[in-house]
C-alpha cells in the first residue's frame, strides 16, 4: 500500500535519506570543495565542485520541493539572493509588479541594483485587486511578486486571483512564503509559478544559519536560468548552513503550531489593551484579510504587529521587554521585537499614494516557542 505522507512527516523525512556508505540515519555534512574523478576522467557520483552542487544542498532542495509541491529548487546563500536570482532571470527591460508592504530589501533591490539593469517596477497595494490588475496591464509585465502575509503590516493577498491575472498577460507569479512557510500556506497549489524563502527565518528556525531558496512549479527554461545564476555566480547555499537548515525543518510543523497558537493569544491580549492603538494579525476576526487568510492559510501565523501611542512610546516598550529580545530578523525559537522606526528605509519607493509605509510607532513581534503566559506577562509589564 502506498502511503501519502502528511506535511509533518515530509518535514522529518524529505531530504533525509540514509547515508549510502554507512546507513547513518542523520545525513553527513560534506565540507569538501572538490570531488575525485575516476581513471577515465568521469565522476562516480553527481558531484564535481562545491560551487556547482553538494550532497547537503541537493538534500535541502529535494526537501523544499516536497514541502512546497514543486519540481525543481535552487538553494542559495540568502533570501535576498533568492529574490535577486529571480530578477536576474528576467529579460532586460521587463516590468515587475511588486507590493508596497513587503520586506524592504526586495524593494531596494528593484529600485537600486535592478533599476540599473533596466528592470522597471510598479509598487501597489496587493490587497487591492484593481490596483494589481492596472499595474499588470503595463506593457512587458513579466513578473508579479507578492508576499503574504506581508512584512510588517500582515496584509493578506489573494494568491489565486493574482496568479490568474499574471497568467492572463503571460507573466509569472512569485510568492515569498517566508512568513507563512509551507506548513501554513502552499502558493504553488494556489497557482503561483515560483515560491521563495529566506531560510534564515522560520525554516532554519534557530537564528544560526543563513540561506534562501527558489522553488519552481515546473523545471522549465526559466528555472534553468535561475540554476545557471546559482552555479555561475557561486551563490549556492553552503554545506554547513544546508545541514543546519535541514535539521531545523524537521521541527518546523511543531514550531509553527506553537508560535501561531501563542501569537493568537497575544494578538487578542493586545487588542484589548488600552495603550495599543491597532493590532495587525490575520487570525483576528476584525483583520480586513481574515476571511481570505482562513481560506488560504492553516493558522494566522507567528507574527504580530501593533501600534502604540508614539515613536517614543514604541522605543520605551521595546526597551522594557525582558523575554522578547529587541533584534532584527524573525522566525526563531526565541521571541523577538523589532521597532518600526528602525526598520530599513523604504524611501526609494514611491509612497505618494499611501500615508505611511512603516508607522514609526509600530512594534513587530516574532513570537517564539516560550510559554504564552510568560510572553503576555512580559508585554503587560512593558506596556504599563
């Protein structure tokens, strides 16, 4: 009887074959930069040089293909490298539609590095399908980039609807799935052509490894361009990082469930606190994207953003927190807080059609796996 494993089982077993030489249950770390040829100049195994591929990187790519439901994947050195490899695979002069509310680095890449490569970009509110449709209709639109939930305002974009719009003009739809992870959301099943991740966040999960990946629905000519960029530019994921990330993925379903449940309680607590002006969490019924999130996500996720009275108050609250650590990044087992005023500037974006992109009185919480009672007590004393 063939068993179709659930995603929790895939997280443990995908990309974790028994070692062919020793039958070791845990994969080895292959740090060698080069591999021996046979007497006739051929290779016994599909490895020749570390820049091209590595057993650990192969295992990591196979793992993400199974988790996301793609045919091919390219593991690279960071989430930003994953985004850059997709943009580099486009034709010169291509038009990209991207979200206003998203990881700052993506917008900065498009408006600095790739503007010099003559990529044209239009930034819109991805929750407004009329804006998206108008932007997609701009000639030579080759790519629609979306991020849902978005960073840091947790906006929810309709993956299926946007993918369909992109396909109508012959464009590809790419979804950054870093915040939701394949445990909560599977963009390829909803119509996306490519999925990207920053491994540094939830998939690694322990704040000790950096990496990124592009997963493709099909192994086509466009993906082969991404593979050429990965190999030719030497941006492949390093062996030790690949091993750490694979180890982290084994507990991903447990961590996501724990952080999502805790985040839900924290969001409810903050919603009822008199010093909190607004809470951003898609698991709350009053969130504008709550019904869409319920359709395309399993839980609300482990990220919560909220606004207090002022910029100064945001700094005061962050400074008083004792369990939450004030630090950049997210998705680790430890709970983190980031101050909106300190997030990377998005001044290169045309924000004339929005009041603010990142409010300076915003605090963004990455809820870890500590007990939720302690986390709420920490927030309560910091807000007092």
